[in-house]
């Protein structure tokens, strides 16, 4: 059953631009915020409220109300290897002896994607980016849960089996098959429900020059953003230097891919000139501080922002906790700068909300709370001790908040999560199915 929120009572809005508001009532109409006013005792005094007969009233009891979070880089089927690969190497695709993406059937991908999208949503994301093989399953999972999603088919022409043994062998047929799935997705799903589609070549090292050249052509022809991994590992940098005689950033520039329509995840192993190039071209960076730190790295995120790159935040399927990502972004930036206070709570809050929304092309979320904005918002637990005291709002959310504080999630005016539980799906079923799939995959991996 789809329930449209009529209004939220007694909430404290926290906006990336406006800061912490007074105790307020927020009215929602036709999927948008119609008004935000200081809290009043009687809902009937609002003309907006009186116009809506069957709307729902949510009493926030003083809860912090944030714009829905925008999580700009994930691969939900990789839930299958979470908790198992983090101590083995830097990315599952490059590690032998773990389940590989190409083993997954459509239904297995769907089961894992349901778990991943549900977790992202419960953690407060109302807009997500998700790309992997079998992309239609990702679109189905996001549609079932109700979040806004930018979905793509992950395309690469490197042979996965060779890759797991550290060799790059490109095969035109492999690339053509994954590209066909990606283009089918765009044709069938673009603009349906809350789904937008993207182009998603995997990385400079796992895609050959002709394959990436084709993506530069497609991006131009279709007006779509290209999401990829960039400067993610020393292995990638060495591979591209040997293969192309330049850095991965120079390589993408050479192909015509370096512009504001490129969303590049990680961006860690960069030269000074790479940083300047990414900035000059207004490239969007999907900053993944949790994943980066887990294998001992930190991206030069402040230098990238100063150079002009657009910074967004993601959890990259490591966890779904964007609060942890905000905190880790600050911690790793300060570590990288030699204990300088280079980044603050307000800035990372902006990356996780309005910055992310503005950087993703073709979707309608704004990452803000203001009349006229799409009604994407989350309520945090008003009785959570870790969220007190609330004085300016940004600090307590970024330095002390947690995904488990998210109690309500509203997307386009629809309540998707209430009291920490998803409305549209049975979480017990979603978890049990994903567990079964993952167990089967690991049995196969262990022979
Ligand atoms: Zn990734």
C-alpha cells in the first residue's frame, strides 16, 4: 500500500544551506514539500493540511529531519562477499577464490540487490547509484523498495578469470555481451518509476581503449553520465602506464571522457597534474572513504575540491552507513593532511545531500528541504542518546550519527520506512533469500 505523507509535525529540519531550523511542521503535497512553518498545536489551522483528506500525520516528537541522503556509488550484488573479502585484497574482482559476478543468475542478483537496496534505504538513502552485471535485477530491486536509483550495467572486456590471477586479457566478445545488457537496461528502464539509467564502464584497466572510446561516443550521443572507477589502485596506475604510457586520468582525458558528465569513484592514486585536470574539467568524484581506508588509502579529497572537482559521498557496498562515511571522510582527510582541520561536518553533510543531488544528472532529488523541493527526507530517532546534545545539528550528525538512528524514510512524499522498518517489503524474507544465495556462492568458490 502506498501512503502519501500529509504532514510531519514537530521536526527540526537540518538543511545543508540553511542549518538547523526551529521545531517545525512540514506539509507535503504531490510528492513535493508545500510548506515548512514553525510547529503549531492544531493541524487544522493550516489551509494546506485542510485540503488533504486522507493524508497521514507523522509526529516527529522533535526528531531531526534531514534531506534524504544521496549515496553515489554502489554495487549491491557485492553484498555476497561482504565480511569475507576485506582482509584479502583491495577489490573482489581482482581476488582469486571468491565468488565472481559472472556466476550470478538474474534471480540471484535480484536477491542480493534487494538486500543491498533495503540496507541503503534503511540507512537513510533516498537516492542511490547502483551498477553491476545483470542490471535489470538492480532496477527491479530499487523499484520494489521505492528509492530513486541511477542504475547501470557494469561493462568490461577484461576476462574475469584471468583478472583474478592478476592478468589483464581483453576479449571483445565479453565486452559486447555486457554492453548489450547495459543498453537493454537503458532502453527498457530509463525514466520508469524512480529509475534513471547511466553508462558504467568498470575501470580504465578492465576496459580496453576501443571499449572506452565507444563509451565516450555513447555518452555524447545519449547525453548520459558515465560512472566508473578511477585511480583506484596502484595496480590500475601501473597497468595504464604500461599499456597507454600515461596516467589513468590522462587516459580518460585523451578519450574525451574527462568532463562534468564523468562520475569517478575513488580517485586515490593521482599526480598533482591529475588533480588539476579533474578539477579543471569539473569531474564528479564519488568519494568512498570507508572502502578506501579499509585497504589503507585516503583520496586527496580536499585538493580535488579546491581544484574544482564536484565531491559526492558513497559507501560503495562496504556498509550503507553514510553517517560513518561522513565521519571517515573527515578523519581520513585530516590524517592525509598531517592533522590539519581541513574538513568539517557542514561540508561533508553537503556532499551527502545537496552536493550529491546536484552532481547526478537527470534525476530530480535536490538534497534540500525547502518549499517546492521534492519531498525526500529522513527522520532520526529523537530519543537516541548519541544524537544529543543538538546545538548546531551538523556536528552531532556527522561526528556521532549512525545509520541505526534512521527511523523514517520518505521519498517523493511516500513513506518507505516507518519506525525503522521497510513498508513495502518483508525484511525477514529479503535477508533469508540473500543469505541462501551467498551461502551457495561461497560453497562454489570453495569447490
Ligand atoms: Zn565500485
